[in-house]
C-alpha cells in the first residue's frame, strides 16, 4: 500500500514560482511512476506531469511543458513539482498519485493511489 501526502501549495502572484512536494511512504517505488494531476474550479481533473522513479524519465502535459519540472529525492522519498512562470489558469487543487501499471502513465484511471491534494492559487 502506497501513501502520498502533498504539501507546498499557497498563494502566489502571476509570474511567480512554487514548489510542491509529494512525500511517499508504505512501499519502495522501484517500478512505479508518480504523477501530478490538478483540478481547477469548474473543470475536470487534468494530467500535469509524471516521473518514472527508477529511471527518472519524465513526461509533461503540453500546457506546462517548459514551465514545470518534476523530480525526485531518494533520501527523502519525495517527488517535487517545481512550478515557474505561474499563470492564473494554473490555479487548482494539485494531487500526486502512484502507479506500477505502465510507463508513460498519464490517464487518471492508471493511478490507483492518490494523495488528498494541496491548493495552488495564482493571482493576476
């Protein structure tokens, strides 16, 4: 059983930066991918980025490519989402999730384990 806890959300002005953290416990992550999803007000859940834990290969949605970077820290068992050049349309609840079913993984249904989310608000 994999447990995930997000942190690092908050309020930031457009053009600013935030770094989200996803602390993982309960299982080693070799063979897993960890993804980030977001849900904006009035919209469905959207894939953001994912990382293959073993290889560190990454995969990004076009909407965040060149602005966001996903990485991991073995010692802390944590995945990060560095968000730069933030826009008001990035405002959402951000969730991390884990899967061992496939790579790359970007579909919500591919991820059986989810964190509870952290709020990111970008003001204009």
